């Protein structure tokens, strides 16, 4: 029985060491162990003892519960999706083998994921040639590369958070004071003016920086939250350029488009960190029990900006609720996604049609749903209808979610019995879901053979064999 309680957390220990910027010798010295013993721990050749966990918590200010909790379930799900591809499906790799690789060999899982994405791009090349494309698309699309990079970092960039947090006290806390402070700083330190202009002047552009006249032009269409964010973006682009460039360089973008995309994304991250400084924002989120409308008003941000920030609270020793986030258009297509620690749907495809995030939601109304995956895990999902913005003709829905164990920290989940309440059963995505009897199924599972008969029609479309 004692062996059952042993904790092999080598990959997590290795990730923590790298996040702290320590080599094995330095960490071993701080923990009071030999470098060889630490090496054994990181390679899962020795279990992590309770005494060692306490040392880690005391020295590096980490939450033991977060550290011990499994974070490889998402990696196992993604790896399982890849191994369900027709090319290797007949091998029949058991789920426990997939879990073992994801848990103990995260580098191998990541390598397999990269190979699969390259394979998927290669499969699309004949279509591009047939369509007469003038140039071949890169084998790793910039958006795919960026999503992978952000996911690998847990959507948390500690250096940018720290730099923005150091800058924010000089500008003010209240949104109106902050906006005025940024305007003044842009003018005084960078000789940059800010001007609100008519929509027809910018011709479909919401923000434009005129480098020759050193003017930041903002569309009249931008709401107050959009103007604040645009100002913060411009200030971070000026004063945090070196830190942002260093982060981009470390990410190793494969081409110029990826580099530019990463630079914009990290400047956006820095702007959010400036408007919602880590420590103050994290405390406000906990104290308000993540009241989305209250937080939006207090920090003067949009719901989408707020949701982005909530997914980025990964500071060691001060982690927030590990939210996942998706922005879904009215066609059910996920246009933006941050996986968090426990994204319950497929990473390489769509989501489950039974997830209420697809349904229409009124603006500012928060719809809560309790969902349960095929392996029995429960999640709380919050869906919020977004207002039309910037001339967009369609409505989008913003979905935030987390594991049900965090529901007590979220005011919008009040009234949901996460233990015994009825939960909506969902799957990863239709073509990977083996849940039988689902009337909302749009595709048969690729892992099972169809079981069709002319003499009967089942409630669920695409009946399939159990084995």
C-alpha cells in the first residue's frame, strides 16, 4: 500500500526549476540535497517525499496542492487524439500507455505533437497545389506555432508581469486616472499625441500609429475599454520593447510572420498586465469570487480582456483559478482558445455540441453549466454573450471554465451542486467521442466501425459497434 502513495513528479519538478531559472546544481544546493539525487527525482527514479515537498513549498513559495495535482491529463488527451489518426489507429495503443508517456515523458509528447502538425500540413499541400496557390504555405502556420508556444508557457509570462506591475503604480489605479496617466506619459516621455478620429478617417481600422507625426489615432468606434487597452499597448510597445523582444527570441519563432505575431501577442499580454497588475488583480478576483461584471467595472476592461487575464494567473506561489477560455462564433467555430490546465475538449478539432457555450446568450448574462466528461471529470462552464464590436456583424460567445472543484471560488457557480447535481455529459468532439446514445452527434467516431441496419433507426445518429 505504501508504494501506491509514492509521488513521482519528475517532469513537474523539472518545469519548476526551469521556471525559476535554476540549474540542477543550484536547486540541489538550495534544497540541501546532492545534484545526483535531484537528477534522480527529475527522472522519476526516486519518489518525492513529504519532507521534500515541504522544502519545495517553503523555499519556492509554491502551493503543494497545485504542485501535486496532475496537469498532464490535457497532454494525454491531445496525445490520444493524435494516436487515433488512421495512420496508426490499428496499433491499438492502450490508454494507460498514453497516460504513462504524457505523465513521464512530456518532451516526447510534445515532439509527437509537432510531427503530427507537420504531417497535417503536408497532407494539405496537394489541396493547395490543386487550388493553384501562388506560394506554398509554411509547414507550421504562425497561428498554430503561437498557440503551441502560449500553451507551453501556460499563458503566463512572469517577466512581463513583473515589469508591467512595476510600471503601473506611476500611472494610477482607477481606469479614468490610468488612461489619463498613460496619455500624459506618452506625451511627456515619448512625444506622442493621442487623437480620437471619425470612423471614415481610419477606413475600417480601430487603431493606427502615425510614425511620422507621432500620433496615435483611435477610432470613435472604440469603447472606453478599447481606448484604454490601445493606450496601454502603445506604452508597453515603447517602454517594454526589450523585455518583449527577449521573450520572443526565447520562443524561437520559425519565420518572420511568427515573430511578428508573437511580438503583437506579447505586447497585448503586457498591456493587460499593465491595466490589471498581477497582485492587485488576483486579490480582487479572489475577494469578489470572480464576479465578472464587478471586475470588468473595477478595471475598466471588456469581458474578453478580462477573460484573457483570468487565464494568465500562473505565478508560482500565487496561482489563480486555472481557467480555460474559448471565443466561439455563431457558427460554433472556436476563433480563440486558451487551454488552461484542464481543457475538456479536443485540442485539434471542434468542441462538443452539448456544451451550452454554443447556444445564444444575451450580452452581460452569465450562463453557468455543469458538464461531465467521459472519464467522470466535472467542470463548471460560464458562457457570456459578447456585444458586437468594431463593426462586426455576427455575435460571439465567450466561454470560461474550470474544474468543478474550484466552483466555491466563483460566484456565478452558486446554486450548482458540483458533487451530486445533474451534469450534461459531453465528449471531446464528435469524431473522437465514443459516448453511445448521444442524439446530438454530428459525426461517427473514427475509432469504431458503424453498425447500420435498414430495419431500425436509433435515436442517436451513426450507431457504432462497441468493439
